[in-house]
C-alpha cells in the first residue's frame, strides 16, 4: 500500500535564532522527527530560513526585493548543507527543490514535478523545498512558503500539512492556543493578528488563509511549535499546537489542482479599463469591479477575471466580499494594492 504524504513547513522564526542564524539543535531535532515519520509516510519538507541565513552577507542590508533575492541565493546552500549533515545520521539523503509559481499553474510542469517527488520517495530521499527567489517574478512577501507548502500538499494529495511556527499554535483573543478548530469561520478569522515575525515573511493570516483552502480540499492542517522532544509525533497525536479538521472532499486530483492553482476563495470581475490599469501596475479600485463571486475575508487571495471570463491575475484583497459589495459605486476605495497583485 502506498504511503500517505505529509508536508512539513518550517517557518524562519521556528528554526533560527534572533540574528537569523539557523539553530543547529533545532535542525537536528527536525531530522530525527522526520526520519521517524519516513517509516510511515512520504515526507516533503518546505523550509524557510534562506533569506535570514544569507542577509548578513549583504552589506548594509535594507531588505529590498533584490537584496532578499541575493540573500536567499546565499542562504539556500547554507540551509541545505545543514539538512544534509543532520539527515546523514539516519542515512537519509536530501534533495534541494527550488520551485516557482508556474511549476504549479502549468499542469504538465506540475505532473513532472510530482513524478520527480515520487522518484525521491522511491529512493528514500527527502525533498527540501523552497521558492526559487532568485528568478521568481512574484514578490517574496506575496508568494510565501505557507502558500508553497499548501500548493504542494494539495497537488500531492497529502493527508496532513504541518506548519511549524514560533508561536506554537493558533491563539484566540486571550492568547490561548486552541487545540482544535473544526471550522475557519469569521470568529476564528477575528482572532488573527496581522503581526509578522521580524525574521519571517508570512503572518498568521497567511497561515490561516492557506489552512482554510487545504482543509476544504480534505487535508488536515496542524499549526504547531518545535518545542519538546518529538514535536511532529505530538502534533499528529493532537497534543502539540492546533489541529484544523479536514472537510470531506470528493474532488479528483485535477480538480484539486485547478482549485489550488491560484489559492483563491472567490473572484472579482473587472472592466476593461481596470484590466489595462492593473497591467500598468496600478492598484485595484472598487469602481473598476463589475461583480463579486464567492465569499472571502480581508487578506485572502482571489482571482481577477475580465468581462469575458478569463483569469487575468490574482490579488490579496484589503476588503472582504461583503465590504466590496457595499462600496462598489464609491470612488477612491481600494480593494487591492498593486504590490499585492500578480497579473498573468
């Protein structure tokens, strides 16, 4: 019987010191935990930390997009060497897999990627995945590793997606970690802070957005910390972090791929003038929106459609669907900033 797939995403703050240097004891613990999981599961490791590892080599680092790309290129070899070292203790080789958005949006490229991962597993190899920041046209803060891990989990029909973070789980308004969340409803969304780690690129809103998509497609999501001797085993046992219950999904593999291609819960149809402006790197104003499809919250990613029904891009919205509908005729109301959009 083929093994189930588990995708593990490690956030920057979860595996690094405050200086951005990777914590070797944490990587050692990660290797031990994943080595144990490989007895039962096929594992994909999505690891942040490249930018944090490489930025000290950039003189007068200010965090510009170009500097982030350079830091990631420096940091990725540092990161992969550490994983090679600590997985070697379990005689497990690792492979570096640098991915870009088109590897998932193009069906034939995705199937090639899937076949390569299956080759890794058949040979006892752990794929260590990161975004190919050096050549990616998508701004790093938009295409973060929460999104990448979700794309992989959905595309590979994973049983579970584990997202490791420095805060140890999903907290309510009293800063208490909720052990289980059965539905990501407005109350749950209301607990989210927009704060981000000073080292990481994605906040809890990002994690919750992608967790919502994953569970809707039948994938259990666990947001947890790396404290304790066996963080992955305890997470799967329900005693570490927050478990988001998977919903029943009868979608076929290709339908799941289509559903996850742009990580979206709805769509906005925009007029011709708005399409032209968006391709000129302008922000999306409500006055250019013709219609709203689906229900989504502030900070989630939606598809942008032209009036012919063609997908022209994706955007992280600053207003929820209800707010947009209430203000369609108002001028100078921004739905999405130019920096939070990717046009096709």
